[in-house]
């Protein structure tokens, strides 16, 4: 599902070259749940952005869901992203749309037949326990509810791969536990999951294979 081979990423700012990732190689198999751990600044978000083609690697090979990411033309990037679900630390919901409309919007963009949009959107909301908030606006949600809505938006298209970048970073312990349980449940249904976190305790708690980044280098591959 994911394969990185000697991947490097260098950001350039005028004459300065700022290495972000150095010689990263690992694979994630279909259906696997993997934790990407490391302190803030370790390179986790940069690595995830390479996977969904929001940044381009400087060197190396990247394959995601059958796509050669470095060879993709910009016009082909949406094809890659259709096979991915992405959740961020900030839920990034559209403030002027209801929870239901946020979920349905994804399906409309994908060209889902109109008769299928409502049942699929409500199925996703039910999966994250948010059916009762379908007509609420993002400003009316708690942080935990907003993250549940973001998770519903990510899974409504039945992605092959879920990328979660610090999905519990803004939540208290109880809310974080609920979100993690939902993500684990999604993984148990066959979706491949790569979850990034700076919380070492959380990585240990999940008891999953863990890739540890530090200073842009893959330090450990455990589990």
C-alpha cells in the first residue's frame, strides 16, 4: 500500500538548503495499522504530505495505493487522493456548511450518483456516532465532535488508505481515546492506516507497529 525507498526532502530558501527528511525507506502492507511517531519537527507532517502529493520528494521513490507518486502529473493528483482519506489535527471543516453538507460535498466532487449521496453520508456519520449532529454547523460542535465529522468525511468514500496527522492533538484524554477507538475500528475493517503522533504514550498505548522519526531520519521500526 505504501513504499518509500531512499526518500529525501530538502526545502530551499534562497541559497539555503534545509533538509527535512533523509534516506527514508519503509513499507506498509495493505490492511496494516502503523503509527508514525516523533517529536514536533521530526518530519512526520512532511512525510505525510509527500504521500498525498502535497509536496514533492527531492530524491527517492514513493508508491502509494498503486501510484508512482513522484511520476504523477499535477492533473493526476486527484486520482491518487480519491483512494485516500486524510484527517488533520485541525478538523478543517467548511464553516458555512452543515456537518451533513461537509460529508456530502466530498461525494459530489467524486461524481457519486445523487441518489447515493444521502445514504452514504449518513452511513459515515453513523459510523462515527454523529448522526444527531448532521444539521449542525462546525461552530456548534465540540472539538471531539468536529474531529468525528472530519473522520466521517475521510471515510465516506471508503478509502483504501487513511492518513491521520495528529488527529488527537487538540483533544483531551477522553476525547482522544474515543477518536483512537474509531480509527482502530476503521482499521479493523480492512482500511490501511498510517497515524502520526508526537505523543509517545499514545504510540505505546496503540500497541501497533511504530515508525519513529527524529531529525528527519527513521530511527526505529518496531512492532
